[in-house]
């Protein structure tokens, strides 16, 4: 399934034309962040309102968050880091060692390959957007917990 947030750029071609910079990567992450935040807001409203779409909206928020976390992980992971922030519908978290270029249930496609991003660029990406990613991840998880308690 192709989504609007998937890049049509071949990662190899993108790297040859323009080496990745923190600004370029953050722009890509920001696009995914805005989608995930919108989905979270929709899920929060439907959960608070007790609508029949609440569970589906929470699934959409989780899927968008997983896509965001996949992009962020590929562009900001430290060597040996295992926590990707991606949780499958089974409730299982995907570790870094399990995450290749494709993760079942995650549609994120990035413009650059992980190995083409220098560690200093990854560190800059982490420093500039990591906190926002963690805050949204925590908010989605709290919404999911609240829904299961009700």
C-alpha cells in the first residue's frame, strides 16, 4: 500500500545527488511528525467522545507513530541502539536488530539509507527533534493505555 508520506526517491540516487544533511532529514521527519500528530489528535477526540471509530482512530495514530519512529530511528540511531519506538499490533516492540529496511506493518520509506547518514548528522537530528518524538510516543501510549482501562 502506498501512502502520501512515502518518498518516491530512490535512496541510492538521492544520496549521490545530495548527501544527507540534518536539515534535509529533519524536513522528512517533520512531515511524518505532522501526520502522526494529526492522527493522534483525531484519536484523542474520538476516544474522549466514545465514538464507534475510536479504536480504528487509535490504530491509525499508532500506525502513523510507527512510521515516524521508523524514519527517526533510521536517521538518528546510535550504534547498537535497540529501542526503535515501533510497536506492532501484536503488542511486540520491534528492536533495532529486527529492523531492516522493511518492518511488517510499517509503511515508512526514507529518502536516504541509514548507512549513508554520517553519525554526526544522526546526532544533530537526535538533538533537534528527539524530544518531540518521545513526547508524541508517550502521548500515544498513554491514550492506548487509557482506552484499555475503560
